[in-house]
C-alpha cells in the first residue's frame, strides 16, 4: 500500500526546485501549460493518466476525470473508491465532484456500489439540471445511466472494519489513510482549467456523513479567469471556511497560489486553535498562468506535479506546524 509518511529524498527536491521556482514566478505574459497537480502519493499514478489527455491536446475536464479514476479503482487505496474503508455499518460510501472551465459542475455524495463516482458526478453535470445527487437517488441515477452495480468492500477492508468493531474507537490520525482524498486540478493546452475531487471519506464514519470532497467551493473550486484549488484532510473544517473557494478568492485579490493556501490554513488555525494541532488539512492551488501552491496544517502532506518540464514528481508541502 502506498504510504504518505515516507520522507522524500532531498536530492529529488533539489533537482526540481528550479522548475518549481519558475512556476511560482510565472506571469500572465509567460503562461506555463499544460499542468496537472494532485494530492498525495497516489497523485503520481493519477497524474500519469491525466497527462496522456493533456499531452495529446485534450480538455482538462477529461484529464481530471481519467486521472482520479486511477485511485478510485485501486483496491489497495483505502481512502478512495474501491477498497475504501467503510463506515461504522460496514458500508462503503463515496463522495465526488467535478468542475469545468465554464463553472459547470456535478457531484454525488453517499453513493454506494459504483466503481467510479467521478464519472457519475460528470453525468450529473452534463445530463441533469442539478449539481448534487445523494444516496439512493445518486445510485438510481447511476444505474439508469448504465453504470454497473458492484461490491466495493474488499476482503482487506472488511477485515479492518471487523477489527475496528472490537473497540469502535473513532480517532482519525493525520496523514493516515482513513480520511483522505484525491483532489486534482489541471490546465490544458487551450489554457482552460478543470478539477476533480473524490473519496470514500473518513473510515468508520456515521452512515450518511459527507465531508468537503463533493461540495463545490469546499473540496474543489475552479474559476477559469483566476485559478483552481482543492483540499484534503478533515472535511468538516474545510467546509466551515468554504476552503477551496476561499483559496481562489484570495488569489483573485492578488495573492500567489502559495500565499492563498497559507492564508486558508491560517484561517482554520484561527477558528480551531486546539483542534488544528491534532488533524491534517492541506490545500493545493493552481493559477491561470500555471503557478502552483501547496500548504498544510501538519508535516507529511505530499502532492504530485507534472508539467512539460517536471516529469510527475512528488513534493512535500510546507506546513503550519513543524
């Protein structure tokens, strides 16, 4: 299983710093494109699939959908899709959203039995007048659209759940695969932006719990004039500040993507000074001209970045707490 607690080699970071600095210093007159940016170590596999679309001149929307399908379909990733750890009733429920360059968006929440909720979210965006479908309604819609009903609870995840039931303690741990998300934002060769966010949510949550991942403006936001942002970690706290929308609006006010991510995290610390020491929240941001930002509450938040010059590398974000 992919681990997020693995320290990144200093040599890899140093070799990529010139390219990162170039991205951060990019101006509207020198756009860098295409770019794909995603959360956590499994973002590398997702980026690789998204890059196939971007490198061929495809839409950012298609790229982010294809990209996040990779961890959605990986049974070894216990916080996203198939193989995700279930709620306390033993049910795997999925949350997902997608947003394009024209502010079209779609989402599903508490969806069961569907391998790729991101694709159902896209159908909600393209085939209905709505933004968000939930629970049984989302499943009925997915089945009507031709999606196949499947059992998403793997033997390994069921075993972990049954072990958890012995004590039934609910104590999420920062950077452990029980409350994390793949969030991805991309800029294509036409300089249009899109984003996707998908998760199986907190392990052993109360059935019906929904975090920030399917909430447009919380787990994901795209403004094609300014930039895009996504989040990961404890969704309740991201929802409280409309986190991804906040990051984009801070960019609109003239902050760099990095500054915007840092200000959003500091807002959470200000709101929850005690709780913030015990949880993880991270933000990623991508500006219209290709500059990137990443910041988290705690050390250990990794992200994957790919551009024509940066060949799908992992980085560790700066953090508020050392």
